[in-house]
């Protein structure tokens, strides 16, 4: 029994992807055969085999014509990007402060236990490799 043709599934997946990508900016959803192939999880050669590269090129032209935002939309997108950046900065600052607090606790506990906190920051010594340890477990007998 031959394998069923996947042409309809490929066509439907590509058309769904193109419908979504046309309304986005070219940077967000690039419209070329390779990008569409990655997003739809089909091989680019399969897309070309079924002639979908022509549809992708037409959608790319449509995206480039209609994808321009109004100045109000650009201002809003810049505001959103700045807001997102500020949130990421706040999150990273919080994580850094948490790490600094954890380091302070470690140093405080080391000092409480009688360990010099500066000893915590010295690099570990390299292991002694002057004697081979290979096969040592085979030669010992209980």
C-alpha cells in the first residue's frame, strides 16, 4: 500500500502560516522558503515541489506593502519594547541582588564556622597527576 500524499497537509500548513505572517513585520515573521519551512516543520524542497514558493513570494510582497505601521503604531511598539526592556532589567536586578545576598550568607556562615571567607575565593588546586591511578582497583585484593 503506497504512502498517502501529504500535499494537502503541506498546502494547508503553509497557507495558515502565510495568513498569520502577512500581518506581521518582516523581522518578526520573515517570508522566504527557508523561514516558512522551519515554522511549518516541512522540508524546503517539499515546499518547492508543490509550487508553494510562488505563494510565499506573493505573500512576502504583500507583507512588504501592507506591513508598514502608522506613526502611532510605531510609537506604541517602541513604548511596548521599552516597557518589556524595563521589566527584564528589573528581573535581572532582582536575580543579581538575590545572588549577592546568597554570597553574603555563605561568607557569614564561613566566618561563623571559623573559616576565613577569603579562602572561599581561592581556586581549587589541581589534582595530583604524578602517579597513574589506572587499573588500581584490579590489582587490589581484599
